[in-house]
């Protein structure tokens, strides 16, 4: 089996890497949460800071009255070989090594103020600090704000509940070991830390009780009932701690000397002498490390399962984002063509009904075009007054002999010209739908998300092609209208009923003096209207056919053809510029790749040391 140091040291390194990569929260359980850590819990002024400093062997935490710890401090201890120089690093300042621990204290205060301001408020955004030293054991400790019962001036009324919720968010996790700090000079029954621990860990498997300030108890009293488990039994034995006095802190008494004096206190104490080998901060640190070893070994199967599951998820995410592309021109051109084909597939799915949007083209023909045709002003154009005007003007000074041929033609030409508007509007409406489908298809093509420049190039090329298709379609539908004007269907007029007008001669034989009778003019208007109706029915079907043939069919068949010919001529530098990835996506892929490397490394390391 692996040694205690190698297992816990490995866990610490993995947790540190998780912290750097930001993998310490989110949906589900992260690797950081799966690995055990120790949360230090206690009321204000219970001696939490002194316990932490005793374990570390350094005076590095801010001190003062009231709430001093206003943000969680995730403290990772990394044991170095003897003779190596100890130093500290903050996650928010990763390139800076602190060898002066007074500077560490100032940095904690400054970083706390950066989020909370110089106030008495709290924040759940943690500060991450790593300390590398030959004088520590490998541990991850989380220093949490001291629990309080009332808000003081300058604090929100909700601060009591806020602190309680923050502390619970850590200690409720099943892999969190609870270090419950209680001062010996207060009734243990009122201990906030023990009360909370019993709520979240009723079995007591995760709770270690620490009794501080033993040297400050009233003369003639002691804490043996607690330490020996008679007044309050825990599953794990209580550990007593003697903190440095305020005078020691003021004189900057060396922590090594303070640890020695703490041990001397227990060894020479008539009350606690028989427990001396199980008391003190050094013993507490070793006890926690030994317990962590047991916990880690128990959790190895579940940790490995979590790692394997996460590796699979990260691999899938990398596949979705796309793997890094080659640097040679051939690989770049291949990638561009693959991206274009992926876009083209999505675009066709929209047109063919696999995705929403293509149905809007049908609505143009089924609703918009018929509605526009119905609104054409034929009633006004073929009104009795206008028919009279057009027919009269068409003959000039020569009256028509049989039928007003020129009048008919001018009325028909004028009516047919109205069809140009709906025809062009149909072309433009379909063009708008196709442009929108290009935009949607680019947005929905997952492979393209990583290349914003290529997205823009494809969009520009596709829209340019759509403009060409629109021009061709507009010319075609206008030709359809013009063809109706250029050659009229003579059989239509020959088949019109030639009933005699009541009270006068038939239209075809009307004398010149009667050619402008109202009945005669109404018959002309009615005949033209019937002919226009026939043409309207024809165009209602032929315009959609022309639009689909010239625009939709061409968009499906050759939307990017011209683009393909252009990129085939481009040099490597130009192709590389087209594959300039979205910086955010590159950063995301890089982060996932680093996490993947971390998880694979963690799996290999755990496999290599766990069962030696």
C-alpha cells in the first residue's frame, strides 16, 4: 500500500490543480469535492485562527475583534523535504511567492477587502492559499467565518443566517471532515460548532472536536469531562489545544517555541499530564492526516469511478468543440471544406423540413402572394370611368370600326403591369427567408462555432450567392408578366358570349355614335377583368415555380460553389486567417484539455500509489 504521505500529498496536488483550473464546483460532484478536506468551524473568538496557525507553524492570519474571517480561506498545506525554503502562493496571484508571512496576512486582508470592501460584511467567494513547508503535514483546511448569534453595527440583519448557510454549504458535503472548535472556558453545551456538527453529521464519523483555551479556565477547574468524553462523547477523541497568549502574539513569539511550550504545558499539567501524548496542535495535525489516509483509501474506488466518468465527459466535450487543426495548407483547406459541408447540411435540413424555417417559403406562395394579388387595384383600373377614358383615347381621331382593339390592349397592358409588384415582392420575401436560414444555419452548425472569421466568410459568400439568385429570379418572374403582355390569348376573347345589348345593337356592330354607351363599356371592363382573372390564376402558379427554380433550388444546389472555387486559390496564410478561432472558445478548449490531462494524470497517479 502507498505511504500516508504519498496518498495525501497526491490528493493535495490534485486539489491544487483542480483549484487552479477552476474545477471545484458546479453541477454534480467535482473531483475537488470528491477528495476529502477539513473544514474548521467555530464561533467567533473560539480560537480557530490560533489552531490553524499552530498546525501550520506560522503566524499568517489576520486578527482582530468581531468577524475577522469574512471569506472562506481554502488552505492547502504541502510538505517539503527538510532544508527546503518555505513559501506561500495565492491562486489570485499565482506568479508571486511569499516568504514573508506578515505579507501573507496583509494579502489575505487586502483580498478580503477587494470583494467585501472595508466593511463587516461577508462573501462566499473563497481565497485559495497554498503553503509549502518542511514543518507541515499534507492537508487541505478550510477556514470559515466564525458563527455568531447577533448582527452588530455595520452588518446586515441577515448575517447570522448568511454565515450559517455558508458554513453548512461546506460541512454538509459527505467528504468534508469537520474540525469543531470550542473554547474550554465556555459551557460545551452552548458550542455552536458542536451543535452544527451534530446536525450535519449525526453519526459523528466526520467530526473531530477541538477544545481551545484550556490555560484560560478558572483556577480549580478543568476540562477532563469533555476531553475524556464523559460530558459529550464523540466518535473520535477530543484534542486539547493551548493557544499562544496575546502577549506571545504581541512579542512575535516563534511558533516552534510556542508549540514546544504547548507540549510542556500538557506534560507538566497535573490535570492533563496523562493525556499529554494525545494533546496539542502537532498531534492534531497528525491525527487529521492519519484519518485522511483512511478516508482516502476507502474512497479510492468511488474517486476512480468519478474520474473515469469525468474523463468521458471531457472527451465528448472536446469532440463537440473540435480538435486542434493541422498547420499545413492541405489540412486547413480540408477543415474549411468540412465546415462548409457541415453548414450546407444544416441549411438543406432547414429547406427540406428537417429543421424549422423552410416552411416560411411555402407561406409566401400560399398566403402572401395570393393576398397581394387580391389587393391589386383592378376595380379602380376597370371602372366605368377609366374604361371610357382609355377606350376613347386609344382610338385617337379614328373611331373603331368593329371592336375597340387598342382600348382592350391598353386596358389589359395596364392591368398586367400591376402583377410586377407582387411578383417582385415574392422574390424578395423568399430571399429574406433564405438569408435568415443562412444566419440560423451558421449559428446551428456546431463545427463552425470555433471559427468566427470562417463564419463571416461563409455568410458573406452565401448572401452574395443569394443576391445573384434573387436577380435571376426577379428577371424571370418579370419575364413571365411581360410574356403575358406580349402575346394575348386570342381564343379567350373569341369564346366570349356575344349577346346583344338590351336597347341597342351588339358590341361588335355598334355604330360609332353608340360606341360609348354604358352597357358597352361595362361589357369591355367585364371582359378585360375576366381575362386578367385567368392570367392571375396562371401567374399564381408560375411565379412560385420560377422563384423556387431560380432561388430555392439553386440555393440547395450551388450556394457555396463560387466560394469553393475562390478558397481553392488561396494561400496557406489566407487559409489560416479564415480559421482564426474564437478566443473564448480556444480558451475553453484549452481549459478542458488541461482538466482532461489533470484527470488522466490523477487516475494514473492514484493507480500507481494506492495499491503499492
